[in-house]
């Protein structure tokens, strides 16, 4: 089966489960790429905040200078937690604790999507949170079943993105980044967010 052809799931599973599995795959992919977008914007804002002499060039050319572009490419190798840490440091006197929590939620979502048990025959993912903080953020964000693995393991969370309420809860977390900290931090530091997004 080709990973790009989700319609072949129909030959493996029948009925509602197949529809839920396909919807879960599509929505999970959208949410995962949205977390990658958040990561990219954090990189760009961090680089511009740490190199304020580059902001005018960026405004005029809607692109990074060659020098800053090389720095950006090096950042593409870094993981989300390292980029988030540097982002928090770059904006340490500006970013609020509530805004940091929004990025922590995005980080938890990214980990759910990247580190879960996935099956083409099921309309959900199974995830084991890394620590208590991750558990708490998940439970705070969305009401989910926490004792739902196939073998009844209570340390596993069932994340069903085909469920409209669960999907919208995580979509709202991503929307909060775009509507809250990104525009506020960009405006304060005179960075044209529209050029990045």
C-alpha cells in the first residue's frame, strides 16, 4: 500500500472505521505540518530578533540576506524543543508565561503526532506522554480517553482526530499561536510577520 494513497485503506477495513481512519490520517497530517510551520516561524522570528540589523533588509526584500539565510538553514536541523528554548530566550523580556504555555501545547501536539502508534485500520492514534507535564497539558487542552490502548494499558492516551471536538481543540491551540504571541511579538520587535507567514 502506498502511503500517499489513503483510499486503499478501503480494501483493508470496512465501514465507519475506515472513514475514521482516513479522516484521522488527513487531520493528523494537517496538524503535524501546522506544528512544523510554527517551528519555522519561531526560527525566523528568533533570527530576526537576534539580528536586528537584518530587519530592514528583510522588510525591503521579503527574504533573508545570504548570511542570515545560512543561519536559518542550520536551524532546520534542530528539533522543536531546542528551537522553542532559543525562541523563549530571544524574547525572554517580552514573552508572557501564558504565551509560553501556548507553545508548550504545540510542542505536546507535535510529540503526540510524531511519537504514536498509528494503524491504517483504526481511527485514532495511541500515545504515551513523556512526563506528567505533557499529561497535564493534554488533559487541559482536550477531554480524551486515558485508558484506551488495545491491551488496556492505563499509561496510553487514545487521540482520535476524526472526533470533531478533539480535532478542533488542537486546531484552536495552533490558532492561538497565530492570533496571539506571533503577531504581538513581531509587532513589538518591528518584524513584518506577513513576510514570514
